[in-house]
């Protein structure tokens, strides 16, 4: 049987596998927008939890402030005439109740 002229490589110790940190499912789901269809167009709606709400915004439905620590929605058009980037730049933060009860008057 022929011999190999290559020297054997030293065995490198492999690190032990560590379990990943526990995943926060609420936070993971918050990043996925839901799609809603309404008489005024197609909308992408993302929920912001109390933990993730860190700034003050003005709700376009009631013109009141959404304070830090208040769960709310981030909404943008899916069918924007100017494209997806323009729709994302024009997104608005709404109170949950204001978004659910908005009127479709034109």
C-alpha cells in the first residue's frame, strides 16, 4: 500500500456548542408588517409595543401626541404612486384606536 508524503495536520480543538439566547417572539413579530386593504388603498401596518416605543410622535387621526411607552402602529402605503421608498419615507405613527376608526371621507 502506498504511503502519503503529506504530513498529518494537528487536530484543532473545536469549541463547544452554546445554546442561543432566548428569542423574544413579541419583538420578532413586531418587525413583520401586516397588509390591510381599505377603500383608501393598500396599507402596511406594523405594531410597535410599549417596550419599543421610545419617541414622541403625533397621531394624524387625532393630532395628539403618542408618548414613549405607548403601544401604537406605524402605517405606510403599499400602493404608492411614487414607489416603495417614498411610501416608507411618508410613514406615520397612529394610535391603534385612531387607525381602526379612521373615516374614508373624500
